[in-house]
C-alpha cells in the first residue's frame, strides 16, 4: 500500500461491506482536506476523501495476504477479544 502513495493521496482497503479507513495509508497532502472537514464538525473518517486521488485495494488483493480477512475484525468488548483469541 505504501508503494502506491507516490501516485495516490489515499490508499484504502475495500471489502464488500465498504472501505476500511482505519487501515488506510494517507499522504500528508490530505491534511488541508482533513482540517477543513474537522472545522466543519464533520468527523466521519472518510469525510475528506472526495476530490482526493484515491486507490481502493479490492478484496481479492486483501485475501491474497489474509485469506479469511481477519485483519479487519473489530475488538470492542472482552467477548470480542476472547473470540479472536481462539483463531
């Protein structure tokens, strides 16, 4: 993903259920757009993407690194943690 940052400002994995912005790589060129949406109190992580050169990494590429796509599992509770510990 990092290799693509010379050509793109945002490199983000995309699954069938949507983008994974917390696993994305962002160029420092995104900072003005990020500041703009924060100043507008728009706090959705992908809120600054529009108009920026973005590469979406498709799920088939993700699966070549992680066939079961476990890297995006949310861990919010002790139960979630116990569940992933059994993997």
